[in-house]
């Protein structure tokens, strides 16, 4: 410690009582009357991991230190361990995730000003709690925390918004909830092992409602995330639905409370930099800016910096977004650099920074000898503003004054509070209160079978909202108690509820038993089935000759009668003139208004087709008597690229919704269209039009938009208001056409048309 700092602290101790915490059972002790800590331009809190102490620091040095508040039943940790902590934006409330002596994961809430525990929230068995990014709390002292099942358990996750002032739950999003079931791609997020990570808890300016940006990571380290969503617990403004797709799918991204982001990514137009890292090296060569008007909107990534010779990573905002910080590795040196937005001057730091965090007027960073402060207008850093030999190698930043907020003036406890503080309230997570149950994801009829596969006999059907107790699982199938009999339900058409952690793996029966009599038809169904292909996708969307491609298709029965006791065949042909199919499936039943998702992997297109029509045929042998036999064939034109070939854009409609979902004749309806470029090349400098027709046979569109660019793997959300359907259509096909003038040369020109059947109400 420097002599100047020692003098400052000696003088300060005469005026101010340091906040000392003896332990969680004793709380804060006070030997004098309450005194406010002096105001500061900004506050920083660091954690000494070896002494397990918290230090409050400003530009003049340390002002207070306390022992980290620890729960009496925390599990022992290795010396100098990292502790996951988050302090509210006003600096008053502390949230921590810990493992308890019982083995459960927990979130605890503590009032730093009064020294009182507020609440402890225990996770469900086999769940792990995880704190998110810096702005996973908002200015109202709410925080969003994610919970995910451990790899050994059944996939499942939750995101809970807590009130940090009390520790009470405010909102919850869960993998088995109705929000996910009604979201495009929700069946994947509901059944796939994912780790949700909270990037931001923001506030919609129009409704003042909360919005949570959540990224879904894979279990495998080093892999790209699955995607991200913007969750509006009270419904997205102008849309009504709670979930929208989010563009924040990069791991190396930093968000501000206004939703603007800075990210490190790979820009295909620039050479890759030298690899950084060990097992999963990165070569990100660009820094980009994302500035959506709202958090559920796709906008292109705007290239901010790239020098074609370096790898850039670990990006951060500083000075409330006026400067950008990132690390740059050129094969020899790996240093922190910063650059002012709107300029091209790259400023390196001579010190080797270990950590960095933005503050309202610049940023702070740590080195082996202490903490330094860098003002955005200065040429060199100030400091070290805080130095302690004990912190070398064991310092972790916990909090810094957020986004221009004033610093907190902590108040020491009133004199006479030296007694034992009240123990915290312990609350068990909701999933522990009920057993694991399974029901249909969309209230349609789901078959319960004698084994995990469609080749097994149908024992009966779960209809509507019927919930069945879950006994165990096998792959994508769950074992349920079906009226005292062990049955099996497919996970991709079902939704879990309750505490589903730690389900047992149950082996499948050795051989399918003889099929039982077909189930009784749904009363009052009548009519006939009608099979068609409801969706089709390839991954990658533009296959590469000779390389594997994943095929996904949806088969739907839009008729008003179910198919039971009759086996029918579905086949996929890579080309409509191929002599034999590449993939085939047999189904022996399908509920009325129900469907199935079928998948396979194709080895790869053998010949150099630049474009080819792929074909799906449903009920190839005409086994099922249908009300419409003419819609059993589905074709789509796709492009196939040569290995190592260049990329092209590929535009399609990624989402579509109406508000209200069932329009009323003559009354306004809000239209929302998502346009996405799933190609590996950007659209730049080429204006293209998107049009929406209320009906596919309408001569003129009702809404029209023109865009002049779209990033690769980027998209836009487009909205308009339609005055209302004028004629008495009870049902009609609405239509969206992307790039209606064919201005953009795409890898797949066959997916620019989107149709959706809607109903129109008379009143």
C-alpha cells in the first residue's frame, strides 16, 4: 500500500466508521452513529477472492471493506475461489449464487446498507442457478437469473425475474411453459439440453414493462449458441406475444441498457486473424455494432473495426457507450485497446490488463499491481487508484456505477445494532412442490404407446390438457403412468411441467408387442383426414456437394378426422426426378389438427447441380382416404454449391403474426413480418422490396417495405397496420413475398414466397 493511500485511509478512519461484517450470523456491527460515505464520481467494488472480502473504491482509493456476506449453510469452496455476485444498479442490494451443504444451488439476496439478509431461493433438485451479464439487473432493482438442469438430468430450464429489494419472484419463463410452446422453434428449446444466459434486463419505453434478452448456449464449450430471444413477460408492444427472436446470438457481446450492442464476430470479407485460445481457438476478425430500435428487432451488424491481420475479442462498452474496448492479438502481442465511436484512432494500453469494466466517464482495469482508471479524454491512465499485494492474482470486479447512475452513499447501521441479525427467509423453488407431469404441447391428441417409437402399439391417447405423471425417459420419449399402465409419449409433441430433474433412464421393451385395436375416434370428429407438408428445411440451407445435410420436415393432418390403425409412408427425394428416395418414414396414426416433425441426414448431393427441385411425398401408396388427395406432393427449388465456393444471400420470411391473430372484418389488424438472410453473404447496395397481401389472390399488396441492405445471418422486423378485411371470408391464405422484383441474386430463389392460412371473424 502506498504511503499516500495509508495517510488517506488513516484520516478517513477518524471521520467514517468502516463497514465491518463479522459473519452472516452477526450481521453488520456498529460502534458509532451512522455516517454516510463521501460521494464519488464513480464507485467500483472488487472481491479479494483469497480473503473473501469486498472493497469499495473510487478515484481517490479505497473507502470501505467488508467481509463477503456468506450463508451459514454454504458448501465449502477451495481457497481463493471465484464467487458469482451481482450488485444492483443503485449499489445497495447484493445477489449471490452458491452451492449449499445440501448440494442444492441457491440465489441469496442481501441488503448492503442495512446488513440484513432478505431471502434465499433454493433451486430445484438437479438445477444450477446462474447469474447473467452486468445489466441483467435494471434501475428498478429487478434481476433476471437463469436455472438449467444438469447434463445428467432431463433437459429443462427457467429464467426468473426477482425483486432484489425483497428476493420475491416477479416473472418466470420456463422450457415447459405456454410461451415456449407457442413460439416458432419453441419445441426445440423445450426438449434440447440448453444453458440459458441472461444478457440484459431492460425496459420497454412505451409500456414500461420488462424485457429480458436470453441467449441459449450449448452444453459443449467452444460451440456457437443455439440462438437468443427477447422475452416480454407482459407481451411485446404491438404484437401481444411474449417471445420474439433476438439478434444477440454471439457469445462475445456486450449490451447497454438501451439495447445497443457491441460484438466480436467473423467477417467473411476479411482474412482470419491468428487463432487465440487452446481447445477451441477463435479467429474473430471484426468488431461490429448492433443498434435496434427495440430489443425484439433484427438489424444488421455494422462493421466497426477490422484490420485483417489480428484477432479481436473480449469486447466491452466504456463511458456509457461512447468508447469501445476490445483485446487484439496479432500473433505476437495480446493487448487491450480502446477506440472512440466515430473515430478511427486505436489506442493501446501499455499495461497488461487482466479485467476491464466501463464506468460513466471511461473505464477501469486491473493489472498485477492494482486497479487503474482511464478517463475517455485522457492520454494515459490514472493510478493505480487501488493497490493491495494480497489482491495480486485473486481480484475480481463485482460492480461499477451503472450507465450514468449516481454513486451510492452507503449508510452504516444505526448504533445499538450489534445484536444478531435476523436469519434470511429460505424459499424453495416452485418446481419442487409438484411431481413431473407431461401433456400435449398444443392441446391436440397425442398417442400413448407401449414403447419409445412409432412402431410400438398405441395404448390410448392423451387429449386436450390431460396431464400424465412422468416415471422416466429414453431419448426423446418420456415414460408416463397411463391409468396404471406404463406408457410412452413423444417429447417433441409434449410439454413438461413440475419438478422433472433427475428422471430415471428406462430401457425400451425388447420387441414391439402385437398392435392393439385402434383407439376410439375423437367424439364428434367426422369428416376425413387431409395430409400435407407443413414445413421443410435443410441445414445448411444451401447444401455443399458431397457434404452431409440435415433434413427436417413437418407432416400435418389439417382434416377434421384422425388417422388410426393405418400405416402410411412419407418419402423425401433430394431431386424430384431421382429414382429412389433418400429418406423414408412410416407413421401409423396422426390426430386431427395434429402433426409430426421428421428428420434425417443425407450424405450429400453427388453431382454439381447449381439448382434442383427437392421433393417430399406424403402417403406415397395412397393408403389414407383424404378429403384432398392433390396436396400430398411438396417441391422446393434449392441451390447446391461446389466445395469451397463463394457465398450468396438467401432471403426468406422468418416469422409472421397478426394482432389480433383472428382479424375481425372491417377492423384494423397489426401485421408483423420477419425477413431473414440465412445465406453466407450480405445484401449491400441493392434495394429490394417486401410486400404483404391480405389474400394470396389479391391483385395489390396492402403493405410494402423497401430495404437496401441485410447482413449475412441477419434480419429485420417489419410492421404495418391494415384497415381490415372487407369481405366475408371465414378463411383465407395471407401471403408475403420477399424480393418481389428479384433484385437480389440468391442461393435459393424458391423460398421467397410465404403463405399462411388464417381465419377472419365476423365480429
